[in-house]
């Protein structure tokens, strides 16, 4: 991405970690709704967990390159 060329590696790592945390909070909110009886949120919960895993891997990769 062009924006990745402008941001420093430290900033890209910070953003990956922030995105990971946001996805975990989103997954938790979907899980809360599932427990409350909204079983139609299962797919959204799985999607948010998948994104969280992806961002965790991106953050780990970027922290190794520092």
C-alpha cells in the first residue's frame, strides 16, 4: 500500500496492534450477544476472531523486523 510507504515501521506495528485489540473487542461484543440469545451473530463472531488472528500475525511479523 502507498500509505505503508509513508508510515514508519514502528507506526505500522502500533496500528497492527491497535487493529488486533479492536477486533478482539468486537469479537467479545458478538460473543456477548450470542450468549444473550442472538445466535445469528455466530458468523460475525467467527469473522471478528479471524481478523484478530490475522492482525496478531501481522503484528508479530512486524515486531520481528524491528
